[in-house]
C-alpha cells in the first residue's frame, strides 16, 4: 500500500531530499530505469500534476509525473555493502573463469556433475535450512573428484574443478592467484583437510561404529504398514515426533496428523495434512483426521474409476465408510487386472468387503428380534426391535411390499414361517457359532 506525501509537508520533503540522493528515471524509449540526477526528480515534482509517493517500507519514494514518466529516489548504498557486493561479483566471475578453463564446453560430463553438486547444496540449504560447511563441501568434492573427473587433468585443472563447487577457501584461491602457492600445494592442503576430517580408526577388538553419512537414512517402513493390504488405512505414531501420526494407504504414505492438544487452542486440536488436501483440516478425533486424509487419497479403481458406473452399485458403494471404500477400490483394481470386467470386479470386491464386515461384527442375540405379520394376514416374519419406531417392518421386506404400502403388526408367535426370515436366522446362528468357536447348534422350528 502506498501513500502520497502532502505538498505542504515542507520539513518532511526537505528530510527526504537530504537523505534520498540516488535517483533513477523511467526511459520510455528502452522501457528501463536509468540513473539520473536527483535534482531532475525534484524539478519534475514542481509540475502541478506530479505527486510524491512513498511505499510501505519507505525505502523508495516515487515522483510520479504521469503514467509514462516517473522517478525513483533511494538512499545511497553504504560503502561496505557496495564493496561486499562487488567482491562477491568478482569472486563469481573468477570461479566462472576457472570453470571454463577446465571444462570449456558446458556440455562436458564432469562440468554437469560439478554443477549438480553445487545446485544440490544450494537447494538443500534453501529447502531445509541445512548449511554445508567447507568440510562437507571438501568431502563431496573429493568423492566426485575420484569418480567423475577425467584422469588426465593437470593439477591446475583439478584446482579449478575443486573451486567450481566451493571446495577451496578464498584464502587458498588468493594464494594461488598471487603465486604464493602452486596447484600442487592447494591439492596437498585439500588432501590434508580430508585426512583431518576423516573418522578415527577403531581400536583393535572394539565394536565397529556406524558409518557417518552426509544424508539421513530412510526411515524403515513400520511393520503394521508392511502387513497392510492394498488400500487399507494404517495410522502409526511417529517415532521421532510423539505429537505426530503418519497416515498410510497400503504402503503409500499419504499424510500426517499433528496433535496440538497441549496448545489449548480454540479450534479442534488435530490438524490433518496431505499433499492432496487444499489446506489443513482441523478435527476433533484421530479417526476423523485419518478419514479426511483417506478421502483425499482414495486409490484408483478399475480403469481409473472412482466409483462403479452402475447406479445401484454406485449407491451402495458411496454409502460405505471411506476406509471400506478405499479397500473396495484397491481390491476391484486387482480383480480387474486378472481380466474380469470392471462391473464384475466391483461386484466381487464389494461382496468380499461385505463378508469381511459381517465377520467382524458381533451377531445380535435372538432376543433382540421379534415377530410380525401383515395386517391382512399371511406369513410370520422377523423384525429388528431396535428399528421399531412405531412402524414395524420385516427384515425381508421387498420393494413390492413398499410400493403397496403393506403394514404389519407384532405377534407373539414363537418362530417365523417366512422362508427368507428362516434363512436369515440360520445364517445368524452359523455366524454366532463361528465367532464362539463351536459347532453350529441344531435349529428347530
């Protein structure tokens, strides 16, 4: 946001005129800002239409005459800052010249290797804040010098190659430029530094210490993740940060949940992060946060589909919780890979999911079920007492019965006579016997 300095603020304008003595003007012919005298900017300010504008930081004042004519006023750069900038520019030019003296063409294989080393160091520093010391750069340069440089380089060329990645200090290069040290001397210094920074040899009989590396080893995949099936959601506490939970989808790491309960925030304490979420989500429980991450990272189903095409299958699929939907998609993709059509693959995967879900749920006791009969008479059916909200509906109710608005009443009958309700009762008994680990009891009508 900018602000205009009033013309009658004479003291402020005088202070600006005394302090901001460097000026540039816009050259419409070249569309660039070119240096000029500060007096020209103050003369232009005398124009009735001109304005003196300050930016937010008050580092630059602009004298705006019209849309195609303006001046910029700045404070002069301190001499020490200017000297440092000039020195850095000269150092960069010298290293570039040394590099060209060794490699010549930038397409040289060794040149690309050394460019990659320097770029990786800079990118790592920018991304993680890790600053590479001279010792680390020396070690990196030594490793690459042994593996990537041509064998026929002279000592002078080796010095230039090491300088190209910053493996030699400014003092070394200064000695080399002023002929106080030869190329062989600089290489000897380089080898001595590597020897000084090498790990000490272990004493005879002592246990071998772990080798120190420049990069952290990749964390091992948790056992829960290795045992997970494709599409299964696994939440594992982080071994380094106790307040974080890693979320895996199969063997793919899809997100992190941050527990900020200790901060006593006004919002929900758990923050769900994932690369596919547009922003962090704040939720109350760990299950909700993991489900939100899973929703954004559902695996692709057969033919890349996110849901079955058939409307009835799609309706049943979308009614499932997100964790079951993820497993169905992954399983359907596996089945479709064996040559089956995608609709059949979805049908088989959803049937497997339903069978597994039933096996994991406790079977209700028969006392939770009652019996009912249609108002007009007929067969005796079974109904779930927990779903009795004034209207009784049998468990085998069909679409035709819904269309005809068939109504039912409770009855004190001892057993159902509907073949579907009898089949449901038999299946419950079988499941109850499997879960109890005993033989299915004989059912009598």
